[in-house]
C-alpha cells in the first residue's frame, strides 16, 4: 500500500470510529407518537351526523407495534363518534393521550349489555389521560345496559387514568375486574378526574366499582350523580383479590343511595381506606359479610367531612345509623364529620351500627346525634373524644355507647 493511500485511509478510519462513538452515545430509540389514520372521522363538535369510528379506531390500535415510551395521541379537542367499545389491549409502557378530545356515543340503547365505552385490558404500565367520554344514557338504572361502563379496567398491571371525565353512561363510571385468566387489576391509579360532574345523565349504576383490585389509588377526583352506590366493592367469587384500596381527597357529589357498599360473596378483603374525602351527601355505609364470618380487616374511615345532614331516624324502631358494619376487624372510624338533622323530637340518629366488629371509633363530630354507636355482644369496640350536641361544631362529649370501652 502506498504512502498516499495510507494517508487517506488513516483519517477515514478515525472519522468512522468517531462517528460510531457518537451514535452509541445517542438513545437506542426515541419515543414515537402515533396519530389516528386519515380514515378516522372527527369534528370539532359532537353530533350523531359523525360517522361511527369505533371499528377503524380499534383496527388502528390493534395494529400498533408500540415500544416503551411511545404515545398514542388523538387530534386536539376533537369529537370521535364511538358507539362500540374502544379497546386498548396488550400494550406496555405507553401513553394514550386523548389530547382534550371526546369519545361520544349516540346509540347506547341499541348496543349490548357489555358494550363498555373504553376497555383497558391486559396492559402493563399504561396511562390514559386528557380524554372525555360522553354516552347517551338518559339517567336511571336499566338492567339490560348496566355493564356499559365508562372505563372498564380488566386485568392489567400498572394503569393510570388521569385528567379524564365521564358522563351519561348506563353502567359505572369506572369498573375494575379480573380477566378470564383470573389476573387481578394491580397498581391502578385514578386521579384528577371528573365523573358525573354537572349531572347530564350521570351513571346508571355505581360511580366506582371494584370486583377485584390490588394496590388501587383513587385520589383528587369528583364523583357524583350515580343511581346506585357511589363506591361499590363487591367480590363475585371467594377467590377475588381485594386489598390495599385507598380512596383519598375526593369530592363526592349528590347520590340518592349509599356512599360505600361492600357486599358480595365471602372473599377475604383487607386494607380499605377512605381518607379526607368531602361529601356533598351523607356518609352512608353498608358493609355486610354474607356468611357471618369476620374476614374483612383493616378498614379505615378517617378525616371525611359530610356537608349534608342525615335526616332519617325512628326511635320506635331503634333509631337510624349512618354506617352499618358487619364482620370487620381492625376498624378505625376517626375524625369524621357527619351532622344529623335536627327535628322537634329526638330522631335517634347515630353513626355506627356494628355486628361482630372490632376497632376504635374516636374524635368524630356528630352534630345533633343521639349517640355514637350501637354494637352487638360479639363486638369489641372502644370510643373516645367523640362530640355531639346542637352546636356547630358540636362541643358536648358523647357518652360511651353501651358495650363500648374507653380507648
């Protein structure tokens, strides 16, 4: 090889080596952003004149081969007509960004019972955000449409639903359920969202339902205008997994029934915590273990404030409670505010009716209450520092209820 050729090749090798070094210093892959294809119709306002885009959106989503960090993004502030269920399934480490857009349906009564609006199924570490769901429900509970949920979370590990809104659905605003392979929704966050705000049909069934769930955080949301319980934790089999559910710093708007219903079959449930919520309704709770066992534990109701007085009571029938609790151990009811309606006569209203429970009921403000609780002989409950009386806030120390000890 001549000196001239070596003088050319030498710098070329050095340049190539430097180029490879620079390339290896770059990220292996940058996040990709996917937009709907041109055949998916949308408009700036929602109208039944829009073509139904459900099938095309689902075909697009199913065909995406996403990588961790990728973003699926709708057009900004648009309306997509989606009469049938939109499905986000088997994705990992991706974000679905509604970008301020709306999924609107117009034919809910022509759809099947299970025609949920958005199903998130068997995904891992996905976020759904900035999306509005508006159904065509006219209000009220109708059994034949009761599973047309706003968000139907099936299986999944690591789902975040953030800055969304749902209204006018026949089912629940949000429903958590295990999949056909019995995988439990795990590490689920629902935050900073509005469910039923402004009414507009609300939810035909519950506002939030958890049939199965582990490590679920529900915080900083508005829930209201459901036609059944605001929160329903209802295991459907003895093998249901329900544990570590935290419902914190939410606002609960009008609802004619229970704030929290906890019935279902005799599955083991642990770690249910309602913390620092604001209620524009009463704090009505009904927890019932069906076979009489004490297999539900570590329930906490702490720092919740109701701004609506309980207004039912009948002294001849033993009074009326805010919370009926059957079969719960390690119960804490602490620092809550629940006023009772003042009437000319004593209406015998009280906070907790307990059967086979153990725990502490302390530091609650119960304006106009008759007493704190009523417990059966099998219960082991202590009370301390609860307040009753007509003042606002009440200043009279409540006497201990019969059967309760001092904490």
